C-alpha cells in the first residue's frame, strides 16, 4: 500500500459524445469507475474523486471534491485534485480507462524522479490522464486558469488546455510499449458509444 502518493480519479460527468455519464456505464457487474476505484484501493492508501456530480457517486466510499475552476476540462479536475492532496506526488487517472492495470501504475510509480509531470507514452500516443503530477504544478495551473475570466467558460469552451500545462513545466515522457506488461488495451479510453461497445466485447473475450 503506497502512503506517499495520492490517487486522484477524475470523472467529468455526462459525456457529450456518449450521452450519459460514462463513469457509470458497466462493462463488468459494477460501474467502470468502481472497477478503477477497486484497483486503486489495492495500490494507494488515499484516493480522491473529483466530480461536479458528487451525489452520483455515493456508492463509493471515497473522498469527493468538486472543481474549483469549472469549465476547463481535465485541467479543472487536476487542479482540484492537487489542491486537496496532501502528498507531493499524485497519480491521476480518468474514469474511462476500463483496462488499466496495476502493472502500469506500479511501473510509473517506480519511475518517479524530479520531473513535475511523468506521462507514459506508447509509440506516438501520450496518456496524460494516466500519469503522475507533482503538487508543485499548482502555481502554473492557477496562472493558466486565471488568464481568462471564470465566466468565460459558461459556454463550455475554453482556450486553456491541459497541454498548456504539460508544455510549460518539466514534463518527462516515458515509453511503455516495450514493457512486458504492455498491450494497447491498458491505455484504452472510452470517448464514444462505439468505444464502449468495443470494451464490452473485449471484456466478454477475457
């Protein structure tokens, strides 16, 4: 059990492309977010869930916080997670990665060094929502978020992106495609209903 790293689970609520909260979809007999949460419990002593729909997750025995700056996508969730974390290193994962494994997570933990962000990549794909973020990213995040008025995001659109943070701090990318535990499914994330159907079929074959 890791006591020195906090796990921060991000749930963005209703997906515009899926039409409902993808974290609550079921591939096994429980919601996807519960599968991920149960995996994290085996690795981390402390887990934080970031969501703006906390009542939807009462079935999880987990500490829940909402976004402080709303409307900036995953950057909002990362910010709130780091604000509410007591540890310098934090493993951040989105709620839509049904096949993530403990092998991948533990590998990333072992690679932590002096970087501000540690992001796994497989070939040309980077996986910034299955990565380690240091709490000292907070000043840069707040600098980015304060560049636009809070009311700007009422339309749900913003020019501030997660890559603005990634490109402005000490970020290290680590290749995982050559690791023995790797297969493409462990970094698969669901963005569409077709992705969900793929995940369902994949699980049936396991």
